[in-house]
C-alpha cells in the first residue's frame, strides 16, 4: 500500500474547515500536513499539523505534496499557479478563476508542471447526480432535450448581503449549476446564454450590485435547452435539484423541498468526501482527475456570459463552449 497523500490546506473558513477534517480523518489515503490562513488562530485550531499565516509558506513546505485551495475566490488563480510552479498537485474550490485569462493561466501552469488539477464541483460526486449521468451515458433517456439545475441557499441576512460582491450569484453559486448542466449533456456545446437577475430578498442593496435571485437560460448545439435557477433565501432549507428530460424519458436528482437540509455540509457530506478520495487516488496513481481546469473554464465562460447578458439585457452568443 502506498503512503497517504500529504496535503496542505489554504483557507480555514466554513468549507475549508470541513475539508480539513475530511483530509485528516475521513480518508485512509490522505494526511493533513499543514493549514494556512491569515486570520490569527484560524490555522492553529487544527491539532497535529503545521500552521501558517502565509499560504506561500505552506506551498513551499517540502512535506506538502498537494494543496487544497479553499480561500476566497479572488485568490484562487494565483494560488493554483504558485502551487503548480512549486510542483504541488492542486485541488481548488470553485471558481478556479474569475477571468478567462486567469483560468488559462492556471490551466497552463498545471500542464507545464505536470501536476494534477481538480476543481471542486462536488455535485458530480453526489450519488444521485452521478447515477443520473451514468444513466444518460447508457442511453436510457435518449438525447437530452430539457435540463434544469437549481441552487436555493437557506437564507441570507441583510448584514451578510451587504458584504456580498457583485456577480457572486453567477461566479460562486450558479457556477455549480452551469457545470452540472454541461456535465449532464455530454459532448454538447453551449451556444447561447440569456440571464435575468434581481435583488428580490434584499432590494436595498441592488444599487451596489447585489443580486440574490436569478434564472439563466442556456442553449446547446445539440438542440437542448437548459435552465439554471438560484435564490439566496429558501426559508425551508438548502435546496439542490437537477432534472434531465430526454427523447426517451426523464431523470431527477436531489431531495424534495420538504426534506431539504439546512447546511451544504449535511446535504453533500458524502460528495465532499468522495471528491477528495478521487483527487488522492488520481494523484497517487498518476492519472488525470475527472473534473479538470478545462471544466472550470467552461463554467466560468457561462458565468461571464450571464453577467454580460444582465448588462446588455440580451442573449449572449458563445462560440461553441464545449460541455
């Protein structure tokens, strides 16, 4: 049996802390070696691992074989590049980047260094979503024609809403749905995006660019239509669902609203763990992860097109973004 993969984690916030626990105790083939976070005391909370304030010091740690990037989105691309250039394999939470240039820079850095790069689109590792994709691959519902993916977060306070950066609903929330829709329509290319969005929950922040509710329509070159939908304020819980209607049937994934949980770490605990198991397996075996930087770039291009659609109040044509 090979030695476990030694991982350093950057960003010890809500999801970073959950991932740290997964790497430390939920998987037999990973070991949490270090944590970096600039907030005093944040990294030190994890016993038995080295604590850093500066993520570059963690990346330089010779005992760290791979880096899990769970810091704020604005830092992702630079950290992917730094880790890759240091010869470290990279798991990066979504979004991998906020511009296409940065996405390309991250992808190229990993390619040049010959390191694995996996992005945290965890729905691909959820049992029900993965089963849906397997049945699509098996041809059970024929050609996908209508697809739907939705994310409804369980509430957002005015205090939090006031701090949300513009376009977060596309860059950090619906980007999951964009990836899911592309993944569930394999081989198809996105040709058009049309988005509508507003601040329906906290309209007092609309003038500063806050959006909490959105519907995005997507057209594929195989004729399929898709809808991605998001709200930051589902009072009944954390609601994640998917649907694919094809020429030969329909498939569903996700819980019914009455069974929705309150936390992402409750709903996707197994999927979060499975994605890191896959990452470690790929690194140890020298194979490419199934969720790549290229996948992250595709989802980002749709997110940026949705933003442009809001700004122009018109559909945005894409030059065949491969799904």
